[in-house]
């Protein structure tokens, strides 16, 4: 889906930025590893160096906004024809996690009515 499609003279479609589930897990793992390295450094380095190291690691806070790298594009159209169509695609700009699908949902079939 490149851009918005015109259905029945009306532009329909949307794009959205969402949190990438793979990236958020990787970020949590990265922060956990940093915190573990602080625990392992305790008593191994000087008090001053440890305090500096601990301060630097404390800055590594999980911010979900930093992981809003998953672009969603979708369109919903077709009610005027009696079949609602949904087209969806999404891809992460960081890790390339992606998915896409198209669905159709017929809800009206009246052969006695003309268009």
C-alpha cells in the first residue's frame, strides 16, 4: 500500500507508528544486561569509578517512545459494494519485523437491488 487509495471518490487509509514488540524486548534485555554489569562491578573497581559507572547505567531507562519504530499502514473500504475490505501492512524501521494481510468481509448480497 503506497499512499492512500481513492475508493468511491473519498481518500481512505491511515498510517500509524507503534511500539515494535521485538525492539522493546531487545531494549529490556540491553538494560537488564547493563544493570547486571553494575552488580558485577560492585567491589571490583574503586568506589569513585563504580559511582560514575552506576550513574551512567542509571541513565539507560526504558522509554517506549524510543521503540515506536513499527509503521502500520491500513485501509478499510468497500461498504458501498457490500464487502468490507481491510488491507494491513506493518514493518519496523529498526529490526525489519514485518507482517501484512488482506481480509474481505461480505455483509450484503441482495441480487434484486441494482447499483
